[in-house]
């Protein structure tokens, strides 16, 4: 059986408070290949990951989805937009991608795939 392999990356975007954003992203970053970068007062993240981000629940240990869009939206600075792109494949049986555009007011999602 083949495994789905995906990579993801965001643009650099400005958040209200870098330390608060970093803290909010800890559940998604812990135990994953996801990295968070800070340059010139802006943040970005990326790594080998796939949406939805599934993390262990702190109380029960059960798998739960991490609300990436909501977390970014909550911390996004005024008039900023975050763009998140994931592309992945499962051998040549499936190739797909998703782009998510996040602003303070809206989340737009575009998915493509061939199987």
C-alpha cells in the first residue's frame, strides 16, 4: 500500500503578536515536521504536512483536528493575508493540492486533484 506524501508552505505574513502566534501554533508544531520561521517581523511555516492537521488531544490523547485557519485568522494583523499551499501525491494514483487564502474576514479554499 502506498502512502500519501505532502509538503506545505505559507507565505510570510504579519501577525498581531509573534510570541502569541508561536504559542498558539505549539500544538501543530509539536511532534510534526512543521517548522515556523520569523523574518523581518513576519511569520511563515511549512514542512511535510497535510491538511487537516491532526494532533493528540491534551486531555484524552485522542486524535483531533487543529484549527489552522481559525488560529491564523485570530492572530492575523490588520489588512494582512496568509496564503497556505499543500501539494501531495500517492505514487501516481493520486496527485492533488489545496490553496487556502486567509484574511481577517474570510477563508477561501481551492482544491485540485487527479486520481
